[in-house]
């Protein structure tokens, strides 16, 4: 994907070539992994309308909710382009695209493991054990995403200096700062709360939560004053995602009796606050690679030590167990 998309864009300077490269990379992945996708004994004659209806009932709400969430930034870009021009649209879009990819990359890395653990708990030990695992997973997701989003704001100047084109610097950090609370909320929805409905195989509330987000975003758009840039649109988009989180949690409360402990959430907030205090002086350093490395090391050290000390979401016990195995090993 990196060669086909990045190389195609670099050589041909064409968005169409980059898009074709992305499609080709996806097709190549399916071709190369076709043996792993084959199920022995499965053929077209085993298909049934009952299974198709069950799959549709499970997946259509998820897909529809994702479409609504993806439509919001596209609509925001269209409004920015019509009101402020395409230059402002590019600055707005770059901030969202990089921010959402950073959050989704971290969340997806967690979800690959955590959701499978919850599914295994459901299959082996029943629904109650699965709900306990989902509650722990939520705590882990928050424990990772909260400092990541806060840390992203602190390292923003160095990121701008290293990877953001000169003409986008300034607006990039401004818009991403406004969007970060909403991006954090969206990450918690996708990787923390949505598994509640996926395990229960009752995903219809996801559409209602997405519709609530759209309605709240539109309300903010009409309420917030217009200025010289698209700040009101960034706030409206971020607020819509926060409203989606509130709606999703509301529906999850009806089916999920087990939730992360108050201590885990409070400790994660305290640890993130301590990390922020440690990073505040470093934000005044000259932006660049060395500053970025220093900020990352300082943030990871402070938050990591407090996570172990407070045993946030059981991560302290996990670290102690891993270290114990390492040093006990002959």
C-alpha cells in the first residue's frame, strides 16, 4: 500500500493514481490471503436466507452508523469550501484526517486483541463473563486514548514542523486542537462502547446514536457564531461526536450492567493531568525531531509510571506479571 499509494502519488502527482494504488493494494491483500479465507466444506448451497437476515440485522446498523459519522466531516468540508474557499478546506481537512487516523490507528491496534478476548469470554464462559471483559476493555481503551489525545496536543508544534506543509501550519494545530475532544469520544465509541452491542448482537441503537450526533451537530452549527475561519464547524463536528458518545453510553447502560471502575477512570484522568504538567514546559522548546522525542519519552515515562502505580484497568498487574516472568525465567 505504501509503495502503490505513496509511490504513485509521488511519481504521477495524481490523486486518481493514488486511489488506484489503494484499490490495487486491497485487491492484492485478498489474493495473497485467499487460502486463509477459505472455509473447508462451505459452498453456495450452504447459504440460507435466515443467516443472511441475521447478518443484515447485525451489520446494517453498524455500517449505517459509520456512514453517518463519515458524512459529517464531508458535509463540514463542503460548507467550509462554500463559505471560506478551498484553501481553508484543505487546512480543515488535513487536521481532521491526520487526527482521526492517529486515533483510529491506536484504537484499532487495541481492538484487534481486546474484542477477540471478549468474544472468547462469551463463547467459553457466557454473557456475564463477556460483559466483565468488555468493562475492562473500556478501561484499557480510555487509559490509552486519553493520554494519546492529550499528548498529541502537546507535540502539535513539532508535528507541524516535521510533517505539515508550511502553508498549513498554524491552522492545522488550531483545528486539530478543537477536534481532539470529539476524536477521543469517537475512539471510545468505536473501540470501547460499541462492543457492548456487538457482543449482544443488538446493534440498532448505533444508528440512533449516530442520528443524535447529526442532530446535535446541526444544532451547534446554527447556534455557534460565524467568524473569520471554520472554528465553529470544527467545534460542531467535535461536539457531534461527544453527543454520539453520550447517546451510545445511554443505550449501553440498558444492556451492560458492568462498567469500568470509577477509580480507573479517575486515575487515568489524574495520570493524564500529571503528564500534561510534565509536558507543558517542553512545549516551549523549539519544535523539531529532538523536541518530539523528548516529549514522547517524558510523557510515556510519567504516564506509564503512574499507570503501573495506580494499576489503571489492571495494567499494573499485567506489567508486574510480564516482568516477573522475564526475571524468573532461567
